[in-house]
C-alpha cells in the first residue's frame, strides 16, 4: 500500500540510495521499508510542518496532539521514532516518554524531545525520562530530520 507509493516517490526524488538504519548499510529502493515517525505536539501548525517535511523526505509520518493520544497510537503500532514536545495538556511529554521507555514493547522506540525550554535542568530531565536526544525550538525541519536520520543509523535494525 504505502510502500509502493514511497518507492515511486523515492525514485522520483532521487533518494533511492540514502543510507538506512544499521551502520549506514544500503538496500535497494524495493527492499527498503519507510521509517515511521510520530510527531507529538499540542500545536497543530508544528505537527503539520514536521509531518509534511518528513513525508516529503520519505518517512511514514503520523501525528498526536498530546501524550495520551500518542500512547494510544504507539500501543497499536509502535513507530521507529517519536518527536515529543514536553509541555502539553492531558499527559505531558516527560511522562509520555517515561511510559514509552518503561514498556518492554516500546523501549526501543527512539524519542527525540523538541522543546522551547532548553535549560540544562530541562534537558537533563528529558534525558532522565528516557529521551534519546533533545532539540531546541525553534527547530528547523531539516535539522530535526538530520537528528532523526542520525539516530536511526545508530539504532539496531529491528524486524517489522
């Protein structure tokens, strides 16, 4: 379904030879599976901006407006990466990250926190909650994409 469209988009945009997870190993466009990213932010414009950028870069992007919605989506189908805002209603990013990382089924999910409050104490708190990386808002989509790709390349390959 989506994989066929992804392969066509990659051929059209010339990204068939980009490195994939697992030490930069390369696979043909036909063998590659799109990495999935869940963007969690209570600001719809932020979610839409990042989701559109990731989709155009060959990712399967989904969105959640708070930690509760994110956990429900992750329970159904864990993504490869979660882009997590910290300050959100219902369930904040700190607690959502703790819950993701404490669940054996989702502990492997890469969590990248994006926050406007990047004081040393907040960065440390995000890492203590389990964040794999922390990016400061405003964060350009290309910089976030670079961070995600770097983390995916470092992550052990998993079977889907």
